[in-house]
C-alpha cells in the first residue's frame, strides 16, 4: 500500500464510480480541481482510493471528494490515505483543515480528530456536515 500524488483524471475516475455513478463524469468535477493536490492509495498497481486537497487561503486546506472503490472499502485504504494526507499537511505547517462530510461518514472522520462545526445541510439531495480538525494539544 502506498500513498502518492495522482492526476486529476485518476481521481475523477474513482469519484465518478463511487460518489455519483448515476451522473456524468463531469458532474464530479469541482471548481479549482486543476489547482488542487490529488492523492491516492495504490494497491497492486491500481489506484483504489483518492481525495483532493484544496487551498482555502490563510493556512487552511479543505479536503474534498474522498472516495474508495467499493471492492476496497472497509479494508483500511481510506484510513491509510487520510492519515498519510493529514501527516503531509502537518509537515507543511497547515494551520486549519476542514471538510464537508456526508452525515453517513461522520463517524469515520471523528476517528481522525475531526469535529462537527454546525448543523447538517443538504447538497444535491445528500446531508452533509462541516467538520474541522481539532487542534492538537
């Protein structure tokens, strides 16, 4: 298992298959994708998990579009990727990390010290909640 920088196209393939398979591939593109850093986990020469990190200004980064192909879910790939990316962000002295989690995935992010920040909201018919990484003491 290896965490590495990947291309936007590699990330879009996984996003589309996992997050919005019923939509067009272009639906999973978001503004700023061409400027974001895309990371993935490679397993047996295949990218099986990805997420994107967007510069939100003033030392902040937003994690978006985190997805793991169905056959590899609940096998530790997502946890490995999240831990690896959070370590990279810490090494680069990022001051604030946040994300919009699907409410169904909120418990996953809590394991990495993310806390909810406000009430759930709807986006494209799915409930999300804003979460931020709690400061380390």
